[in-house]
């Protein structure tokens, strides 16, 4: 009979002792050990967190072989895919290979294809081979195994869309689901980094929620992204500026909202130093939602204090209740977004 591990995976922590797997420097990725409350999957693809992949890609000068080497080096050293610079991970899709006897009623069976909805930064991962790197979509195809703990969340891959499409959406599922909870009728909403996966889904959810009296404004970095977003019909206006230039962002954002500050801003930018661009345009008592793992919460807290902004800042928790179902429903509900995701991320 297999041993029973800790619900949160503490039994897999090697160093330092006494912390959870996400905070651990090194965890045990020995797949020959079987625990009665673990699920082991044969991994098909890793979707690396956008901030993490951007950092790796830059460090490797976009050299595919060097990217493979860096990812293998991180996983071999740490037992998990946790970028040592950004601290973030990503998620995987795979096929269930083993279900511990304590989890026999989990709703899965061996052979089911699932997407992990917990970060790779806390997931024991053993890579045998990296088969391909898709730099344009932050995806790595692998021959590998991964462990899900008793506390882990996951989603069965749906039958009505491709694995790649489902993975692209589920990778950012927390953002649009949180947006659905935050945005109210009549709100003005600013989405930074609006041209990426999470930005597009947040725009769609926000426009749906604000109704006829609200205003949803998208911030993008390149002029060619403007037409794409307006054609999708998921925002009222698009402004072009670098999210690392807070004064320019403030001026353009206020102009797009009739000179008024916003009720909510949502930051989906995957590079550093965008905190103040998200904070400055928001009214006192408003909400700043940081979904990006490139966010420095020290810079956000001290920056808001420094400009006298009394805003409610929300950490971009990648999980919120029913987030997988909400996000997949968006693809089913909007043919234009589904077509765009199929073209860009599959």
C-alpha cells in the first residue's frame, strides 16, 4: 500500500524544511515514489507563465536550444519549473497516469486529459525531453511527468475545443473570472496589456458587465493592435502607450474617460515597472487588480503611498471559484475571440 503524503505536498519538500512547495527552493520530483493521495500525470505541454517565459527568452537571446537548456537546468536543480528571477511557473496539460487510492472519488480516471490549475512553481516535475519550444505562445512540448497533490485544482479538457485552445484559455483563467466579480454596471475600467490572452478575456468580461453606461478602455503598446481590439468589439476605446511610462498613460487614460479617474484598472502586462501606470488613473476607493506576475508588490504599495492614492490593490490570484468554467464559456460564447485564440495561440 502506498504511503500517504501531506495534503499540501509538504512531504515533497527537500529544502528548506517547514515551507510549502511553492516557497521551497528544491522539491522531490522522484516519480518512482507513489503516495496514496497524489495524482501523477504524463505531461504533454507546459504553458510557461508569460513573465517567466519573457525573462528566459530575453536571457537566451531567443535561441531555442538555450531556452531548452535553461528550462532543463531549472527543473533538474529545483524539481519544479520555477523561474529563479520571476519566481513564477505556469501550468501543464497531461494525461492521468496514476491516481492514489485515497483519491479514487476525485472524478478522474487513468487516461483522462487534464489541465493543471495550480502553478508549476509548486508542482513536482521530471522532464525526460523537451520536444519543441513555441516562442510565440510561451509553450513547451515535453515528455515528462508531474505530480498533483490532494489540494490541487485541475480541469478536464473539454471535448468541444482543441487541447491547445483550452490550454491557452485556462492558463489565464483567474483574470477574466476575477474581472467578472469586480466589475459592476456603469463602471469605468482600464485594462493594461490588453492585447494578450488575459487582457482580451478581461476586456470581454468587463464590457459585458459595465453595460450601456460604463466605459472600457484598452491600453496597448503597438498601433497595429488597436484595430484588432476594436474589431473584436470588446472595448469602447483603445489607447497606445508603454505601460512603463506612467505619466503618459495617465494623460491618455484620463482623456479616454472624459477626464475622470477610473473605478477599476486591471494590469496584465508581462514586464516590470508597470505598477504606477495601473495605480495613477484610478480614483480613491477604486480597485487596482494586478494579474501580472511581473508585478512588484513593494513598488505598488510604496508607489501608491507616495502619490497619496487610497486604492484597493488586489493580488492576481490565479484561482477564483469556477474560473475554469467561466473562461471556457467565454470562448464558447464569443466566436470572434475563439477564432482569434485559434489563430494566435494554437
